[in-house]
C-alpha cells in the first residue's frame, strides 16, 4: 500500500472509528491518529483519508477562493441579450430582483438562498471551523457546530443546479436573441468546479478528528 506522492497506510487491521470506502463499500476501523496520514482502501485502492494537514490547507484555501468569487458573481454581468435595437445585461442580483414583487417574492428568496446564500454560508462556516486549525491555533467557539452545519447545508447548496437551468435557458433563447455570456457566468462555473473538487476532499473522519484533537 505505497504511493510515490503520499504515505499510504494499510488500514485493514486497525481499530477504533468506523469509516467506509465510497467506491467499493468496504468498512474499516481507524485509530484517530491515522487522520494525520493518507490512507487508501485495501480492496480497491481508493483514497479513504487525505491526511489532516493537506486536507485542511486545501479546504480552507478553496473556501476562501469561492467566497471571493461569489462576491464577484453578485454584481458582474451574467448574461447579455441582444435583439435588434434591444440590449440588456443581467447580473445574478438582477435575476433575483426580477421576481421580487407579488406572489413571486418566495421564488426570489429561494433563488437567492439556494444559489448564493447557502453556498456562501457553507464556505464561511468551513473557514470558521477549520481555519484556526490550518494556521496552528485553537478552535474558535462553536467550531463543532459550524462543521456540522457544513455537512447539513451540502444537499441544499444548489449552485450547480442553477448552472444547469441557465444552460437549458440558453438553448431555449438561442433562436430569439443573440446571447453573450458575461464574466460572472464563467466565474460561477469556476465556483461550481472548485466546489465539486472541494467536496472530494471532505473526509468526515479526518475533519472531525482534527477538530476534536485541537480542542
């Protein structure tokens, strides 16, 4: 169980905390100290834990990057429409405000929450929970609650669903107007990609072990 880039540990014989392989469903028991190391499944070779230092550094830096990118997405043009003499540029906030009257207000709030506020909250909670550990300091108050919130918010942060909806809309509108993709579109796409990569690094065993051992 060795690798040129990481120290991998045979985890088939150790005991304490239970963790499963997401590829082959093999179940292992890990001692808490193994969260500091890179481990892989003895059956299929898939990475089980990434190692505390590498994981925390990547997660905190990716979260900070996503927060900055989301701040840019809010105000930069997302799409530009041209049809004859008519031209219009819309940002994500313009999309939300377009549903901000009458019975459409709940829809506006849902769009704002699911595509911006929940992903942003998740990134900020992750920074709050793991940032001090990444720089060698003690946990902040309620860090465990913040990390629990990160996992609870994951199914509800739907930035990627919004991008799928935009792609469908682009196909529908292609015959009606000339559509130009603004910078916010590409930035938002980058957030979706970075968030997907970030989720691959979020080993619950590693994160909880790091948090508990830093109290």
